[in-house]
C-alpha cells in the first residue's frame, strides 16, 4: 500500500504529464508552420544573394581596363 503523500504525488505527476501531452499536440501545427516559413525565407535569401552576385559580377566584368 502506498503512503497517502505518494498517492497524491503520483496523481499530480499523472495530471502534469497529461497537460504536457495535450500542450505538445496543440503546438505541433505551429512548429510545422515555423519550419515551412523558415525554409521559404532561406530559399528566398539564397535566390536574392544569387541575383545580386550575378549582377555585381556582370558589372565588374563590363568594366574596361584597357
């Protein structure tokens, strides 16, 4: 037989574990959304850097040094 304090502690622990599980499920969509938005921003950044690099190199190559 468990001591009454241990029973209360076990019940509180089970309750807290249930709250954590429910909270984790609720945030799952937000985490996915954050990952998708971050990936899209990274792709956009790489594209912009590529465009700027191409324009700078084209301008540098068009300079007549002779």
